């Protein structure tokens, strides 16, 4: 198990029943980066990866 799995598991346990929009998620990521600027690059990579999941060219 990766260390980050703990946070993912907590997220799923606490909020897994909720339905959110991608617009809401994008706003939360912006707020997080504003509060934690050192995480700008990983958040950018995650957002780009999520945005391109269905792109066949990236495989």
C-alpha cells in the first residue's frame, strides 16, 4: 500500500457516498493549490491526466 492510499481511503470512507461535479472538483483543486502552492505541479498533472483519460492518442 502506498502512503497516499490512506488519504484516498479516508476520502472514500468520508465522502464516497456524495455526488460531485467536475466543476466542483476543479474549484477545490484551485483552492488547494492556492493554499499549498508547492503542490501545483502534481495537481496540474492529476488534472491533465483526468481530463485526457479518454484520449486514445495518449496511450
